C-alpha cells in the first residue's frame, strides 16, 4: 500500500485536477498561478514564473516528482494548488523510469524483436502513469487543485466525415494524452481570438480580394472540442468559451469548478 492509498480527506468537496495547454506566450502559467495559494513544481527545462512558491530543487526524475507529491501529502503546509509545469517535460522522466524498471534501452524501438517495438514500450509506461495519476488523485482528495500545464503542437487529424485537417493538441504521445484526458476534469485550450478580414491583393495585374487571418489581444479559454483544437470538460453549465483577462481567469473558471465539485459531493 502506497502513501497515496493511505491518505484520506475529511473534506466533502474535492477540488479538480485539470490540464491546460495553448499557444506559446498565451498565459498558461499565469492562469495557473491565479489559483489559490499555489506551489509550482519546477520541472527541469521550464522557466518558473514570478510570484509563486518554488520547491528547493528542480524536479529532475520521476521518482523525485513522486517524492515531492508525497511531501505535499504528508507535511503540514498552506498550499491549496499544485502546478506541474510541464507535463510534456515529465513524460521523458516517465519513459526513463519505465525503461529502468524493465531493463530496456529505449521506450520505442524499430527493431521487430525488441520488447518495445510496435508501441509496446508506451503500453508498459501505463504502470508509471498509473502511479502519477494515483498521486494526483490523492492531492485532490487532500483538498488541493492540481493544474497540469502542457505545450501545444499542430497535428494532422483524420476526420472520417471530411478531408483531414490540422488541429492543435497537447504535445504528448497519444496513449499518454488519452490517460490525461481520462484522469482530469477538464482539458482547456487557451489561444487568442482570431478574426478574418478581406484584403485587396494584386494578382496578374488585377486586384482581387482574399481572406487574411488576424490574431487579436483577446484571450479565450476553450472548454469544448472544436475542429481546430482538442478540449473537453466535465464542468456543470460551463460555456464553450470563457474570456480570459489577466488576474480574472481563476475567478471566471471557479464559477464552474465549484459548481461541479459541489454537485459531485451532493451526488455522493
């Protein structure tokens, strides 16, 4: 039995675990830092924000991350939010732990005779990901929000109903991303509102009108999946789009976070 199994919460309402991703510089970490009394888990390779508490050392291994989770669960503190930045930097640590446990050289091999060929290495990493999400669940049961930050990438999406197209998605291996979606209350996508205008252009000596995309300063938190991006939520009554202004992001999200948590508590 692990420390995460032994810890029980006396609270009736458990804050949710969520994941946030978005385009570079859009304010993912700033939004996370608005959550109550946050501690920022500084994963190696990321730059910590100003104004949040940091652990004494960077997180450099999967075992170190689990140890930090255990410290937060066992020691007295006033933190109400755990920020993990970023989950795609945690992923190689998960793979390293999986390889070490199994005696593998790499998590994915092109050698047909390898134990990690054909995606079997990623399947083996389910053990470590299971430990990670077990710890995340224990943190929420102990009364802490868990905010997992990810970077974004564009991938071709093969929609069976229409021609394939590019869309934003978190920068994680597909199986790991499925586990993240399964184990969080919301996957939120942040970007800037884009508008389209008609501009005049010269072509072959003639002036023609063509559409041109423009990205404005207004930022949007998307809670539902659309053609251009992946997103989801289990928030009761949440709109598909939530305006995000600096300093007001958590205030807007909390309207639905608390409603969802309260409803789940009452149902239990």
